[in-house]
C-alpha cells in the first residue's frame, strides 16, 4: 500500500510540472504597467513582448488565443488601412499571433472564446471581442473556418448585437461577408489632378472609439491623441487632402500628389514634428 501511495505521489508531482500552460497562468514579463514601458520605443516593446517558443509549444490553442488577446500591443491591429493588413502586420511582428494562425483548430477556439466574451460588456472584454472581429475579417483566419464554424460565429454575432453590443466589423446576415460596402469617389490635388478615393463612412460606435482610445493610451503613453479614431479617412487623406474632421475620403494610392508636382521629395526622414491619425 505504501509503495502504491509513493508511486501515486510521484505521478502526481510529475503531472503538475508536465501540465500544459493554463491561460490564467501566462503573464507577459513586460506590460503597460511595467515601470520601463513608457521609456521604450516601439522596437523595444515588440522585443519585450514575444513569447518564448518553448512556452508556445506547450500551449493548447485555447490558451494561446487568450495569450494573444492579452498581448500588450494588440491595438496595433486597428492602426492600418484595413483589419486584414493589421492582422498580417501584427502576425509578422508577434510570434504568438503567428503561432495561433498556424493552428488547425483555431476555429473552435475562436468560437468558444467569442461565446464567452459576448456575455460580457465594457472594459477590456469588449476590446477583445473587437479584436476577434478583426481577426475574423482577415482572409487568413476566415479561410481556416469550416462552413459550420462560419455559421456558428455569424449566429453569435447576431445574438450579441441583439443583446446591446455594438455592431460588428463584418456582416453577419447569412454568413460572414468580408466585403465592405463603399462608394467610389475622387479628390483633386492642389495641382488639379484627380485621385481615386473611397467613402466608407463611420463604422465605429462610441463604445468602440472609447475602447480604442483607452488601448492606444495604455500602449503608447507618450503619444498625443489629436482626434478620435475613425473610419471616415485614412492617413494619406489626412496628410495630403484635408486634416478637417469633416473629411470623408480614404485615399488608397496617393502617388498623383507627387507625380504632378503638388508635393516634392525633400529627404528620407521627417524634418518637422510629424502628425498622423489612427484609423481602421
């Protein structure tokens, strides 16, 4: 009997140390709350928030998804010309997201997490739901979902919207529609050349704007916010066409501003305090 108990004890101890990493057990060594965070530049932030490969290997997909949703620079997904681009750029910068997008069972992990987050409102839970929406808007994620998984997620979107959550970035009518409806238009350069532009309209609700503002403030404490995040215009449009809040144009390809002489190249680096915008 004593021998059996000793064997059980040894197995129990080994089991503890061999157990997979639990979501609540994973903590980034460097976060927004770290004293050194405010003094870091962006490359240093990226380097300090990578996950050791040995830890990634031990995480199951559900645990890994939670770790990605806790990533200190997760808001970067929303700082590019599209959510697709944001996901792809973040994947190239953060090994945790790259690992997640290589998992075959990512669909079920997203479904389970989406369901639990949909029951919560406000705070970082709502931001995590926005980030999941962003991931689902990316082709690299969408193509990994089965038809059944797509339908299940679409149904959860409808339910969460009916419960009072803000509308989602992707249409959840009969499925997941990645196409964003937009009107083609154009603007003119100071020299009179026509430049193709797109009118998307505002897709952010007040709650989403507040969440992005809070995440940017925490991630980049030294940045100065000039205006709320918007989907009405992008940085090309803000810098080259109009800095007014009434600007409604996205400019995907601004080359005409330079080829017609409206603006000239003056060097490789900015020579004045740069201003930019945070867009979807």
